[in-house]
């Protein structure tokens, strides 16, 4: 794996993970429903980068065993 892959996959993935980690605290403070929607969106964003990282490291699509 090269530096370009690291910069394009893992750095945004870590940022997405940090983003999702803040939302439960904000939800506890205000109990607004839109924080749950944001949490689901950040979870999907984090999953996207996790699958991209798996593709970058293995060279094959991560869910190819299901298709």
C-alpha cells in the first residue's frame, strides 16, 4: 500500500470515526432526533471508508464473497 492510498482512504476514515464518536454525547445533551440521523449517516460514511480500505489492502472487492 502506498502513501496515496493512506491519504485517500485511512485519513478520511479516521475523521469519519471521530465524527461518529461525538454524536452520542450531543444526543444525550439535547435529545433531538436529528442527531440520530446524523449518527446513521456518519456510520455509513465510516463503513464506506472501511470497505475502501479493505479494497485498497487486498485488491479485491470486500463483499465479493456474497456475489
